[in-house]
């Protein structure tokens, strides 16, 4: 089905075309842009509600500012679909998040209008401030705007940037897109603070009256601009809580204003463009604006998948056989089972209760499961604090987001040897979210930390058993359990809990030709590959290692004694990863063998479906088959088979 933009939108190939329109035309541009996003995402998938909420803001920014010379930084990238469409990517937007297509996030190599790559939250103010500081140093007249929203202001990095912006004396505008949401509803004191501002009728009416009055005061010799500024600040301080935070940081505060009033936005941005120094515009928007169902259930419609835009029915896959659950749901239901038996179990997540499925425990045990906001560093250290008091804490963080709390893992957990359990969701290649979200690096960066146990389950039963093992009082160290995004392999997954010996792998299948050592879910790719390899006369052995640290030394001694050819398979970076650990073991114990390591190569892997990316990286079932054939090409078995 061909998706066509509206008659006005199709004439806008870049922001210069937008600037040729009258202000009255912008209402229609917004309507057509919003409809085009709905049309494309309903058929091709992607993030949804966040971009609908900033349609008017996107149009106003590109209408007023001279992009790309003026620098526009988005935070987070979920908001940038309208930006992409207006900046020369309208006709390619149907390839968004598809293999070899447009990225779902701003990407510097994709467009000069994408000034800063962003997939994780809360980076925009820091990046924009750096750009503004550079412009000042180079005596350039360019303007810099950071759009922060979708919960990103709750992160510590955003506060650090605000603190610096107030003293950097650089010309930067921060647009706070206040929709009370990240993926799940925002949490924390800042959310309550902003709500107080936006709902105070006294403040909003008095603010408008004051600004109207100040606009009529006769600025001159007897009444200076400095006096007007001081009067404005003192009056605002009497009625607005905003002055206690943003203006206390020396950042001029404007708003709140309706973020869906395009005329008001255009006029306000035009005024602010001429005001030097750091300033913040507070706009109030509705996530999912313009699509009633998305406005009503904003978490569900953050990224709903394919759907019927008329009825709102989300397209579900149909299956003829029972399907396996998602790993995150196995975690979500299993931790409740464990917590019901162990009163010391608590859980923490940084703003991902739905994505990690911790929401089930938060609903059932709200005093024992917590969403701390987009604050990965805080999530780790508050978990450490709980652990010092005898709690067994499951800290559930996406693998790629775990990168943001590395110092806390080392300093606050590992050095003190606190038994925090890090459940790393989305480990490995995650698919369409691309390189900012791939959980590629957790094995290398955790493996070098003393006291750390690192494990990865091959299936749902193994995940449950590792979670069970992690809460036993005998566990003396912090522990990582890493598992992938999406479906597992066991429709009947709710099995009895069994303790797994730390550092103990298992033999899945005996064999004579070579050994395949797998870690985690890719072990299922190995099982599939072996079935086909046996049809051509090849007989590999298969070992599920379960643990990267500590490695099963007894098992590895047995493998290196029996086999001269070994393949390692992992859903993580090869450099410094599981395969590297096996090589280190071989060297330390003076073994010799031909080893081929399969996993994520030492380059940035772009977006696509997990199946496409596993194929590209060569560790899907077909890649394993090809590697075995290559290693065994001179063997008698293969030669006899070919001759036959």
C-alpha cells in the first residue's frame, strides 16, 4: 500500500520550503505531518506517541530557526520522526528502523540536520551547551536549541548540564517538553514540581498579567532594562515555584505554554531567539496527541507495533503452535514467585517497569519493587545501599543502559562485594533500535571486575534457575544474569526452581569432530545447526557454558583434552568476551587448539531485525554451519561425504 503525504507536506523537502509558508499554513502542515506519522507507523511500525506529541514544536522550531546552521538537538530520539520528515527524509521514512533503512533515532551520518546522535536519554542539554560554547568561542551567530522530554529531565546528567549552563554564559535554549511521561509515567519529585507549575491557575494568570505589564513599561533613563528584569524576577518569585529551581541556577524560565498551539509557539520562539544567554521554555504537551487511543494509554502506544489506524486494533502474529514467552516476562513473573518465598527480595529498575516486566511486581508488591526514573547510576547505588542492610536486590537494567552506571558497579558494588543481582535485559543484538540499544559490551566490561559472577541462560528454565540461585544466602558475590530481548524457546516454561552450581556448565550433546561452546540463548542456534550438520556426516559436540566468570575449568580441561578444533558462540562483543575468556584459559593451561570465535564483531552494528543482524554477524544457525564446514573441510568425514 502506497502511503502519500498531504498536498502541503509533499511540497516541503527541507525547512527552507517550510519557511516560505504563512503562519496560517502551519496549522495544516501540523495536521498533515501528524497524519503522515500515523499512516507510516501503523503500517511499518516504530515509536509512535512521542513524535505525535511534538508535531507543533517540530514545525515551529524549523520555521523560526535557521537549521541546520542553527543547531537543534533532540532528547530522546523517540521525538524526532517529524523532524526527519521535514528535513529531506519524507519519502524514505517508510524505511525507518528497517535493515539498511533510516535509523529510528537522530544520526549524524544520516543527515546534517541531525546534529547529535541520540538513543539514550538526557544528553541533549550537555551536547547543546557544548555546541553553544564552541559557537561563542568561534564568534559565530548560530543558535543552539535542546529539546528535552519524554522523562529525560529526571536523569542526573540533565541536572549536571543545567548546573553548568547557568554559569557558562552561552546562548542556549532548553525546551522542556513536559508530558509527564517517559515510556512509563514519570516518577519523582521533579514530576510533582512541574505539575504544580502547570496546574497553578494563580501563577499562570498572574504571570500573563505581569508579562503584559512589563511589555508596556517605558524603558529609558529612569526605568532601565536591568530594573525591569529585577522587577520581573521578583514578581515571578512571589507566585512561581519555577524561580526556586531553574532561575536559581541562573537560567531564565519562560512558560508554561501550550505545546500544541502553533501560533503561540512560533511567536514565543521568535521572541526567545533574540534573548541572549541560557534560557528554558517550558511547554506542556500530550504524548500521542491527535490519536485518541495513544492519548488514553500512552505506555501501550509508545511503540505499539503495526496497527489498524482506523480501529486501533494492534496487529498480532498468529501461530499454530504454543508460543514461548518473552524472557522479560519470565523474569517478571519469576521474581514474584521468589519474592513470595523470600521476604528479603527487592527489585529496582530505572524507568523500565514495562520493558523489563517489573511492573507485575510493582503492582503486587509496591513496597518491594521500585521505578527510580531514568537514573541508572542511582539505581545501582540505591541497590547497593539496600544490599548493605541484608536485602537481596534484583537491579533490572537494559544491557546498553548498564553502560551508564559502570563506575557505580565497580565502586559501590564490586569493591564492597555486595550481593546485588544485575538482571541485564536486552543483552546482545536487540534489532530495530540499533547500535544505541544493542547490548554488545556487558560481557567484556563486567568480566574484568573482581568479585563479579557473570551468567547467561540458554532458555527460560535456565533463567528461572539462575534467578533462584542468585537469591540464596550462600551466594557471596554480585551476580550478572544477561538475557536477550524477545521470545525464548520453551512454551511450558514455568518449571520448578533448581539451584545451579556457580561456574558449572553442562554438556548438551556428545560428539567426535569438534566442540562448540555456547553462552546463553545462541545455544539454541547451535542445536539447530547440529541437526543439519549431522545430515551431512558431521558430528560436533555441544556444551552450554552458562557462566563466563567463573568459567567451568573442569569442563574446559575435558574439552581441550578431547578436541583440536573448537568454536565459541556468544551474543556479545567478541573482543574481550566469552571466546576471549576461553582463549585465555587455553593459553594459561598450555593447550593448543584451533579456535574460531563467533559473536558481534569489532564494529558498530546498525539496525534491522534480530534475524537479519545475527545473519550479518555470522552466528545464527547458518553461520555456525558454515563455520563448522570451513573448519572441517579437510576432514575425512566431509571428503567421504562429498565423494559419495
